[in-house]
């Protein structure tokens, strides 16, 4: 499959770029941060995102979604990255929708149409360790009545503070670190025993610490097969990782574009600093790195759409490369802006903060380099 967008995908790109540039620009990100918004995003904007069909990008048409696929989802996330748009796209439209595809017909009929409508928010409650370790699940699910009781703590739940439903990874068997014995549950965050504490990240995005104390769930709340949830969890995470790579691509590309514009305007010693060969070399190197990240990210998204057996390999390659490039791009952008790049009055610093946060989410470059090496047999 060629590493190019189809005509339809180019139309989605143009639509997404125009929408987020108009409805959720960087200035809106600044407003949300400065106002200490309780949600961390605009619900009115989220409703418009749903009207555009973006919230249902991965939801099957049979359940009211657009079913445009992972490449389209990545295109939308790249536009979000360009504008630092705050919205529950990743947590709900990507992670939530992917997880529910593995649910029962009843679960799909209940949740998927609401996701497409932008009327129900979900959050994946999986990570417990200080760093991303998807198999490190110590939260327990012990049999109780016709269901289970959940006990444990999830330290990093993206959009957990606004979720209408939590997707909780808990252990019905095995030991902490085992892939076997993990089960996914749909949990009402307002149920007895659920405590949610919001955490504001360095990029001002919202996350939560979720504590579960004897939370009763029914057997009907199990997502997939009990004890076999790790395979589903990895598919959900890979969809999120690939889309995060696309978002970081947007962060990198916008940082690069803003920096090149600045180099063309800023004068020093009587001439535009963009004429300095050293800065030209740095800009050229950054351009090449962004294009490499673009190619591998598109390949990862295509592999997910095609259901390729080796999709996880491309996802880890994309997440690792896009993360490294996002750090490089934002570092170079701040440095080439000079002293003004370090000030809060200038927007370029926001891109650096988002790059740091996204790079760490669901595995940093070191995690995915290791995962890639293990997959390839090293």
C-alpha cells in the first residue's frame, strides 16, 4: 500500500485542519488553561466535533458512526496536534470505541451510538506503575454474587475526571505482571467505592487517579472474555499509540512551520536570521526527521486498518519515532526562537509541553524501542 493519502483522506485532512484551526485553536487552549476549566475542554466544541462525524471515526456505520478507519483517525489527531485542541478524542473516540468493538452486541448497541453522538465519554483505566507497563495490573476482581468486586488504584487515567464510563483492567487470575488473568470491566464512575481525583498534567490536559474500593460490578459488565483481556487491551492501546504518534506529528509539523516563519522575520546583525547557514542546516535536518515520522506513522495506521499481523511492530516504530521527533522539533523550535521562546506569552512553549506529555503516554521511545526489539527477536 503506498504511503500516500487517498483523495477521500485528503478531504478529511482539509476538513479537520479547517475545523480545529477555527473552533479549537491554540488561543482556546490558552483560555482553558488560564481559566482552570473544570473539564479541561469545551463541551460545546466537543458537540461540534461529533456533528462533524469525528467522534464516530472508528464507530461502525451500523451503530451510527462514520467508520472511516485508523488513517482518518490519525488525520484528525494530527489536526488536533497542530492546534493543541483539547477534546476527549483519544480517550473516547479512539480508546473507548476500539474497546467496545470487542464487547457483546448489547454493550455495543448501548455505547457505540452514544460515542458517535458525542453524548458519552469513556476513559481507559489501565496504568498503575510509575511508567507504562500494561501487564502490571495489581487491581483485583474477586467473585461476588453474580459479578465481581474491584479493588485497586489506577494512577493515570486520561479524561478519567469527566468519564461517564470507565474501562478498568483488573486481575481475575495470575500474578502482577502476568498477561494472563487480566479482565476488562465497564464501570460506572459514580458507583459506590469509586473515588476520582483530577490531576492536571504539564500540558494542562486532564487526567485522574482512580481508586476502587469494593466496587461491585455485574457479570454483564465484563468486556470480552474473563481472564483474556490483555489481548483486547493491547489492541486498544495500539490504536491509541498510533493516533498519539499522529498527534505528535501535528505538534512537530506546526512547531517547525512556526519556527521557519520566525526565521524569515527575525533580524539580527542587519539580516534575517533565516539566512544563517547553521540555522538552515538545523531546519533541513528537522524537516527530514518529520517526514520520516510521517511515513512510519501512516504505515502504522494503514496496518491497523488492514488488520496486519505485524501491525503492533509498526505501531511501536511509529510511537518511538514520532516521540523522538516531537522532542527534537519542540526543542529546536524553542531554541531557534531565542529568549522569547521561553516566555509564556509566546505559544511555542505549549507545543513543547504537549510533546513531553504525549511522548510519555502509553509508552515512551525507550518502551517502544524495547517492545520492537522483543517483537523482532532481539
